């Protein structure tokens, strides 16, 4: 792949970086990322991936734009209220960078479609807002052998990690999966949603942009991977903390004696 004169100008700040350069930019243009959720995390994540020139972006979301979304979901405009988030996001991404191909999946991710959707992309970024969906995405990525960059936000706090339990580190030790960190989803009603507890809008921007950074690093194979580490961000204290995640030998998905062999345990 040869960069066009317009691409050389558009991505000039990438080309100046020795860790990226022309070859790295070509990797980005050839890459494909599935983003689950065009909401608080997905909005900045998608915008930065498109701006960076990631060639194919898939957007999964079955929701419509609501006025309450606009406080943090910056990919949508006031005039988009009532429209499918996938279509609103697609227009915004193509307006930002017509280089990219945007594939819309206006569906709810479920046991029947997750593996096929995940398998069609090089990497998955999870911006969903439910533990059940996160577990489903984790399982589908494990079976499809796709890296998963996962982020979550609370009122003023965020967390971020990368999961690829099908792979090992340089010492031959396997990486953990999301289930190694959260073996069971919390009981319904124990963790309030953004609609119930509120969220400071800019926090979504911080974590979504950070998620995009980790996606780009993974595509480019640069920097230190977050695989096996969880970053915790305290927005009010402006502090971060790194926590090492150990693979769980008894993990139902990636442990020594797995009991999860497919996606049939996920309903719907």
C-alpha cells in the first residue's frame, strides 16, 4: 500500500513518529476494529480511531440518540436525537475522515451474532454498559482469538485493560481474560447505571480516548501492552493505579479445566 499525497498530509504527524512512520500508518489503514457501543466511551473512541486512519470501523449499537446522551456522547449532535446511533456515528466519522470504511451493525449483541461479528474484525473495543454484554464479548473474543480492549466508567472513575487469554507473554505464561477479573456478574440492581447514578461527561472522554490509544498501540505493536494489567483512574483525585491481573487457573473460560466451551450460556 502506498500513501497518497493527501494521506501523507493528513497523517503527517503520525509519519513523523519513528514508532509509526509510513509502515505503521499503512498498518492502521489496513486494520479493522469492531467497537461495541456508540455511547459515552464509543464516541471519543470511534472519533480518534477514524482520525488516526484505522481503515475499517464496525459500530454495534441498537439504541437511538436521546437528549440525555449529548452531555458525554460527543459523536452525536442535537439534530440526531431520535436517530439510530449507528447512523449518526457513521455520518460523523465519514465527515471527519472519508478514508475510513464504516460498517454499521444496528443490532443488540447476543449469543447468536457475537462470534460472527467479532471474527470479522482484527480487534474489538468494548464500550458497552452492562456486565452481561462484557462477559459475552470477552467469551466471543477468546473463541475468535481477537484482542479485546475493554473500558468502563462510573461517576468519576474509570478502568481499562486489554484481554487476550488465548495468547502468552514472552515467558510463555498465558494472559488473563475478563472472567479472571470478574468470574461472576454482579447481581442485578447492585451496580447503578449512569442513568441511575449520573456521570461526569468528560470522564467518558478521558477513558474513551485512552481506550483508542491502547487500540492503536495494539495494531502498531508498540509500547507496553495492558494485557495482564488493569488501570484504575480516579477522576476527582487525578490519579491512576496499575493492578496486575493474574490468570485464574480455575477460570471457567480460559482455565485448566474450562466449562465454557461456546456461547450457548448467554441468553438471547
